[in-house]
């Protein structure tokens, strides 16, 4: 599971960072989202501790509000700025570092930043504005998913051109075994689009696994079934998902996976 570090200033973007945190926690799980490093052991070097915390994460979100730059510039003469240490550690590791521009904030000029974090201005950012808050947060989750793992792009299966971004995956364990062995299949259906979907039907061949399910954006559902085979050969399972998108257009995505059964 991916771990996300949220670097922010309490005096700058409290409302927005709470919204960003909740969206990340919904997607990745609360234990996988780090935003307040306040349990530093007594006597330890907090610079190294912060660096180690960032090193355990797969991406860092730098939440930049309207007061972010003035506060940063006001702390330039201080020996330690925790936020600067966090961003610098992420840039050094070259993990995805996403400037999240909230409110009416713009990307600060490079010359206005301390040299260790000046490369932040070259990282592709994303805007989260009050009047489009929900849409922007969904887009942030989607883009972050793709940055963490290109396989999260909705490419598996067959998708009708123009259909909703719906990903479908099927896996099986083991992939090869003798007759009589029980195979465990897992089907994952995920909505990687910008709109919630409802009334989806998931079928394995002619067997309905789920009927009329709702699937919010950036969410997925998992289904399991088991099979045994009494004859050798290549055995396959096909799964399809059908429904309609937010505009009422029909959508369909399908995938197939095979296993080898030996005598």
C-alpha cells in the first residue's frame, strides 16, 4: 500500500489540508497518510527523524496556500524549518512531490525559495479551489494514483471508445495446478473516472457476481469465487461489467484470464 506524506503549515491552509487529508485517507487508508510528525523520540535528531519519515513514503503533497510563501520567507533566517526539511527530503529521494495549490495560491517564483527546495517549482502541481473543491480533490486522487503506479491507468480489458474510465482486473491463485485443486479467483472493478457510477452489473460468464452496484469515483469493489476442474487443459474465466455513465451512455468493459490444469 502506498504511503502519502502531507507537508503543510497550520497557519496557512488548515481547511484545505484537512480536506486533502480526508480524501487521501479515504483512498489509501488513514494509517497510510502522514501529516503531523509529533512523536519524535526525546534526544533524537529531529532532522534525521523527519527524513526517515519521508523516506518511508511514496509521495509527498506540498499544500501551498495564500500565506505559504510569506511564512516561508519569514523563517529563512531560522536555523530549522520543519516544512522545508520535509520537502527537501522528498526532492532528494526523487519521489513524486506534488505542489497542491489551494485557495487562490499560485506557484511561487524559483528565486523566492531557499535553494534546497527551489526545484519544487519544476514539479507538476495541481490546483484545489473552493468553488470546485470536490472535483479537484477527485482529480488529485486520480492523478496521484497514476503517478504512483502507471498500471492504475484504466487500460485493462476492452473498453468502448468514449466510455467511462472503468478498470477491471481478474487474478487467480495458483495459475497452474493438478486436477481437483481449488482455484481462488479475484475480480476487482474500479472507477477511475471523474463521476460516480451506479447500477453496474458484474458477470462471470453467465453468472452474476453483483447486480446494480454503486461505484463512487476513485473507489473499487472486489469479488471472490472458487472453482475446481475435473479435466486437464487450459481453463479460462471471463468477466464483464456493464452499466451506464453519468451522461446515460452505455458502458462495457471485459477481461479474461486462464489457468493451466494438469492431470
